C-alpha cells in the first residue's frame, strides 16, 4: 500500500470503515434495466476489482462521455479514484512515484485531471458514474495502479449536457470546504449531477449513519485514534456507518453524474481529497455534511 503518511492514514481509516460490514447479506445494485445512467446508452468502461486485483477488459477507450461501471467482486469495500496523467509524466515515473516505497503524493498528482469515478462500493455491489474523458493516459488508483489510454478527438461534453439534465433528480455542488445539496430530495433511487464549483479537486463520499449524528460527532470520530472511537455523549462508531456510493475525485469546473438509492435515515457526506498545502485531507478541514432523509424528502442539516 502507498505510504503517503497522513494522507493514507486518513484513507486507511476510511477504508477500514466498511470492513466490519463486509460479511453482511448485501444485495447487488440493480442492473441496467433499472438504472437511469445505464439507460442513457453511453459506451461503458468496466472496472472489476477483487481486493488488490484489477480487471479492465478495455485498455484503450474512445474519448467522450463514458459510463464507468465498477464491480466489486471482493470481500471488502473498495474505494478508488481515476485521474488523467499529465503529459510530461512518463509511465516509468508513474510506477516509481506510486510504488510501495513512495513517501508522499507526487507533485504531478495535483496537476492531474480528475473526471470523477464511482464512489465507495461494498462487496458484491456495482456502482456507476457517468464521466467525460478527454484523450490522454489515465490511471485508476487505490492500493494498486491500473493504467489505460483514452484516444480520439477532444470531447465537447457541454453540447450534450441537456440530455442528462432532463432526467437529473438534483444537483450537488462541491466547494471549499463544504457541500450544497438540493433543498428537497425524495427517498429512493435517484440521479445526481455533481459539480465541482471550487478551486481544488473534491469528492462526494456518502455513508448512512446507524442513528442520528451531528457534524461535530462525525468530526470527533475522524479525529479519534481508531475506528472504534466513540463520540462524546455516546453515538455510533465508524464501523457502524454503511457506504452508499457517491462520486470520486472531481476536478474544478467539471460535472459528473452518479446514481444513489436513499432509504430514510441520517447520511454523512465526506471529502477525503488530500490538500498539499496543509498536508490534511479535506474532511480534517471541515468538509463534512450531515443530512436526513425521511419518507418523502431529504433535509440538509447546517
């Protein structure tokens, strides 16, 4: 595993969260017939993971709007992200900078383009994300690295944006250092457009809390020394939170789409993007939000 000190310490904390529920009886995400994203008919990029192992049938992808289908066939939850490697970074440099001896994220990672990626995915489940890919070399990164290439003419996604807007249930904005959710969201399966309106990359990681929780309690859990830390006054531990998807790292000014299924309860949104200036992930800088979903609508909590 990459040894990016505090960056990966927080990432490891995040990845350990769902490990406690890996053995639960989990139903797979509904298939293409019930997916609004899959029903749009865009070309698909399949990423199949099993622990540290990757399987990507396509190593060359055509530029344009693409449906990324992440299938987790392993026994533990999986959280990764996708980026376009800067043109002046060689394949050999990618391997060296992201190898097991690396001590810190390489500077070129903060010059990369992050088009979005399916969020945290539990064992036996499939997550989807609709993203815009421009020509270049890409990697999917978690504990291991998988490279692929996007070829063709530069994509012009804005010309077809209306096709997605017609079926979007709500828009989520990411910025420094918070989230903006739609005022009203019905419980159930829905399609979100996620836009990074900030100046830095951000992500939307969603988890369902086992009971009502405040932003302060979540921050206290994040600051705890282990996943078993319990908020002052009682409350859930990190091991009790259940990931429900979201969207991986997204560069400023970009929009991607994700599909989620919300049942009534309390949800937490987090961003674990690493900040090179402070050496902290964004969650440690307050990028945490709590919202509740009732039988009819979701209500953001300030």
